[in-house]
């Protein structure tokens, strides 16, 4: 099949590479000239394990191509995937859909025969209806279908999630569109996965409902961790104890920083906005959003409890700054608020992250990137284990720091408090 992915972020690039690896001819299109130029040179603009090899393989076999000519890509494709960003408006919970509608307008100008238009971007309920109306205005006689096909790709596990999905959700009541989509996904649906066909609005809401539920689990276990700290209980025991219940499950029940990334923060807010639009009070989701924001402030207060009120001239080390391991994504990462606050308090901040230096942290005073873990930790007063990269799970802190009376704040509970006590290290975890 001839496919076009409009937008080459996590969703468009990963999906395009995987679809091409399944034997389809895929054009990835984007207005970002620099990004397309890099991709044509084999350089991947995002950190995602296995993606570079997959892109190079299918690019060399001429199944995958990159262009800034989006109109040409639309005309030369049978299925058009909309994969552009849907960020949150500033000072609002509402999703900004301007990029989605810009693409819809461009599609309307460049179709002269049947096209299947698929929304992979995360969009609020009724967005598909609006896309359809935009295209209908210019193409009243041309048949087309607008389908919702939300993505469920985890950063750091995106390729695996695409090839071995929990489910493929397709929102359309068109028999023709559903037949084409089922044929497209057949190679991976065969692998014990589930193909689920629902209405277009149903598919749009499934995505938001899924992310809001997972965000709720994270906020729930984080709040229980606060109670555990007061009651002298280890949150790990609670997570295991409730996670063994198959109705609940163990995933997303690990206490830690506030949730971040490209999905949960914006999607929970957009779901609240959708509820308001339909005059439905989604009080649980509203409280999840509020709890997550409060979490960042609570962790900062905890640093003062560990270090005292004065942080000026203290060397504070962050091991990992991304919101999760195996990604370079800094969006909504708890580290951003913590580092910004500590910088204002006069602390000297050093950080290491396997995904490399972060431009966003260059804008903050007294922040330095260290290529090695040892240089980041040397003579540090406080080490904050922020992201659970494998690189940080077996460290000899006494050798790394080479200083007495340093402290460790383990936001991921990677280490045993008992072992730290035996090694005479001042150790603080989450919910323990």
C-alpha cells in the first residue's frame, strides 16, 4: 500500500518506519526542512532504541522516503496519516488543533480520487467530524473516509509496541475503510493482537480514557507513598501487594516523580476540557491533574527536609533528567521544575543523562552537563536519582563521590535502604 505520514515526530516517524518494514511504500512528510534533511542523511532527530537501524534499512530499500513537499506526498498516497502535534494551549486545558486543521485544509486541496484519511494524532472527541467537514467543503463529489486510529506507543518501547500491540483501535463505520485498515494491520494483528473496530468518536475517546486511567494509577500510588512515609511503611510492599490482584495489575504502580512526557500531561488536561465542553464534571481526572502538579512541589519540599533550608553553593547532582528512561524527551519532566528551583536558590547543579546534553537546561543558571557519571557525582552534596536508566542501578556511590556526609535522594527506589544503612550512606527514597 502507498502511505503518507504527515508529521515526523515519535508517532509519524516510528509508524512510518514500521509500516515500511511491513512491505508498504511510505512517504514521511514534514514542513521542518532541517529534520527532513537529517532524515535523508540517515540521522534520527529523536532518541528511540532500534529506530535508526529500521529507518536506514527501509530507506536503503526504497520503501521509506522523506520530503517537505506535503502536497506531493498526499497526491501520491492512498492512505494519509495525520501525525502532527496537539499541544495544550497556554493557561488552558484545551488541545491546540491548529496543525491538525492545517493538514486537513492541505488534504482538501490535493485529492482528486478516493483517499483514506487517518488521524493518528491524539485529538478530542468530534475532531474527526471537523476534519471531515473541512474536506467536504472543497470536495463534495469526491468520496473519502476519515478514520480515527489512535497510537499507543510508549517512548523507549515504541517499535516493540507497534509490532506487538495490545490492541489496534480503528474508529470508522465505513465498511470500505475498515476493510482497508484491517488489511493494512493484518501482518501484526495476526500476532495474538486484537483489532478493535468502533465508531470514530469512540476511538478518539479510547485514547484519552486510556492515558487518563494510567495517569490516575501513577497519581494514586504517589499519594499512597506520601502516606507510607508518614506511617513507616515501604511503598514497594504496597505496590506488590495490590498489584498481585489481577483486577488491578502491577504496571504503573511504581511510586516516583510526577508523570511527564508528551502524552499524560496534555491528554488528561484535554479530557477535562472535553468534559467541560459536554457539561460533564470529570472530577477524578481533574484531581489527578491537580495531584500531579502538587507532586512536583512536594518533592522540592522534601529536598529541603533532606538538605536544610539553605542550598546555596551546594553541589547537587541529577542522575537522569528525562521523564523516563530510553528516551531523550524532557517534556513535563519533574527535573525541569526541580532544577529551575534549585538554581534560583543558588545551588550548583550537575547532571548526567545517557541520552546526552539538554538544550532546555542550558537556559538555566549554574547547570552543567557531565559526560560521565563519575564527574557528575564527584564531591557532590546531594545525588538525586531522577530517571531509572540501567546505567544508574549498580553504582558504588562512595567511590564516585569521594566525600563524607553526602546524601542520596532516590526518586525511583532503585536501591535498598538496608544496604545503604550498612554502607553508612544517608539515603532517602520515595514512600519508605
